């Protein structure tokens, strides 16, 4: 199976933060959020970092939770 990628995006006014990562790099991504929030030259707040971290963890949870198969029903045939 091909290595799947995840995407997180945050738009703050004219600034766009787009993070593309695979499952194995999720811990490094979360560390990166912290580093960016601590950097005074970057307009990413601690609140933003918390939201992005939460979303990254939610993506991991969604990937590990199997989704039930949709129930398919067909209308009765009319003759």
C-alpha cells in the first residue's frame, strides 16, 4: 500500500499554514507546532498550536477507528 499523507491547514487572515505529513511523522509535526508558536517571528499562537495538535490527534484517531459499512438499500422494482 502506498504511504498515505495527511493535510492540516490553518488560515489566519492573509497567512496560510499548510502541513502535509505521514502518520510516522505526526510526533515531529506536533513538536513543530510548539516550535512555531515559540518563535516570535512567526504569527502562530499557542492557541493555534493547540488547535492544530488536537486536529492532528483527531486525524490519528479517525484513521484507527473503523467506519461501519454504509447500508445500501434498493427501491422495490415496479413491473
